C-alpha cells in the first residue's frame, strides 16, 4: 500500500472515530472546526486528505495531533 493510500484510509478512520466520540455527523464535525463541510465530505468519500490548514483546524478544535489524524 502506498503511503498516500495509507494516510487517506487512516484519516477516514480517524474522522469517523471523532464523529463517534463527539456524537456528531461529519458535517457537524467540520462545522465546529471551521472546515468547509464539502471539504471533509470529499476527503472521507473520495479517500483524500484535506489540506494542512484544515488539518490544523481539526487538530486544534478536537485536541488531537495532525499525526494522529493521519494515523501516524
């Protein structure tokens, strides 16, 4: 598995884990972090990772590291 596929699969798992922990939808998770909902939906549904600015917003809002979001 290439690194990119690993990170995108892990990112998707982490987003769903945060949704479970906070009992919110992907859209609400994004909204609370100030990330456009479509950006997070696209990342989860199309297996891609959001840009660094949005990773930082998610990281700071939910008190997790960017490394954790990427499954590192």
